[in-house]
C-alpha cells in the first residue's frame, strides 16, 4: 500500500507532467486546459477590443497583468501544488470505507450523455452559487473573497482573480455535489468545464451581453457587474451571485439590475487600503485585524 508521502508525490508529479504535456500539445486537444484557457481568453479579449461596453476603458486595463498571473496561478500552479493533498484525503476517506459513491442519491450513469452533462452542469453550478453566497455572508470567508472584489476595472481576466483559499472552500462542496448524483464525472465533462470557463470570462468582460429572454437562465456581464458594485442595496451582503446560471438569483430573489450603463464604481468599502500586489492580497485574509 502506498504511503501518504508516495500518494502526495505521485499526484504532484502526475499533475505537473500532465500540465507540461499540455503545453507541448501532447494530450488530447479536448482535455488541453492550458491552451484551451488561452484560446478562450484571447477570444474574450478580442470581443472587448472590438465591442467595448465601457469605451473609455483601456485595452490593457488597470490590473490586467495581475489578473493574467492569477489565471495561470489558480488554474495550474496551485492545482499542481494541492493535487497531492486531495489524493491523500481521498485515501483517508477510503480507509474508513467512504468512497465517492457513498452518498449517491440517484445514478445517472445509464442516462444519455447529454442528460448526464446537463445534470452535472446544473448541480455543480448550484453548489458554486451556494458557496458564493457563503463567501459574502460570513466575514471570515469574505476576507479571502475580497481578493476577487478588489478589481477596479472589469475585464475577462478578472474571472480568475481569486484567493487560492477559495479552491479549498469550493472543492469539498463540488465533490459532495458529484457524490450525490452518481459518484463520477460524465465522460465528456470537459465540455462543461470549457463552457463554464467561457461563460465566466464573458461575465467579467467589458462587453455588454444580456442574452435577451435567456438572461433569466444564464448569467451575463451586465448582471455580474452589479455583483461587483461598491454600493449594494441596503441590508444585503451581496447580489447576483450566479456563476454560469442566473436562475438561482431569480429563484432566491438575490437578483439586482437597476440600470445597464456599465459606469458604476466597483470594489468594496475600504478597498483603497487593500493590497495591490499578489503577495499582499494572498496574505491579507490571514491577518487578525482588518481595516
């Protein structure tokens, strides 16, 4: 039986090797998240350049390069570092007879693939919506989520500006969601992952998209801009929590779009004192006293 150290090393080196082979185009194109992320990012950036919503916003906006670094750090570097920890946790659970199938409420493995993907997408999106609400509701979580809301000019790359601790918060609940539906990801789950990356990029982009009547189902840049508004409706800790889908906000009455000019100030109270560098932002949440 593998030791915990061996499990950690194997997961770390395996994830590192996969990422390197992705860079070299040595993995199937449909699972190449490295170049997939770059392709989606370039597409969203081109939309911002050709169809800018806020026309006075620079193409290389404030915080652009920091957000670019966050994209690759959160999507690849942190994933490599933390992969061993997740595999160790999986081993610990298996030793007490808890597997990914232990909590399955209904098995979708025999369903048509399109329906598996749809259920997978909807359940994971709801789990992320719920987690997002918690990040705003509780101050000890909000301290870390402030990193994402420290963006002062919205653009596609702001999608992945977030504190690495958010991976720790989201991952267990997303895993729990998968355990409930079948204990596995559908074979073509990469389709959903790429769709959610694209939607997330567009929602943060400097492009005015509302989707027409579909705005009640899919999140959009107009709706999400108000999630980042520095002034929120009285008595709330946040609005428009949707990740890919807006329908949860309409169902639970957390939707808020008073106008669509795109000119509102974004951020949070006191963000002028919030660190503007990567190290400062990622140590801020661990400090005892906040200002």
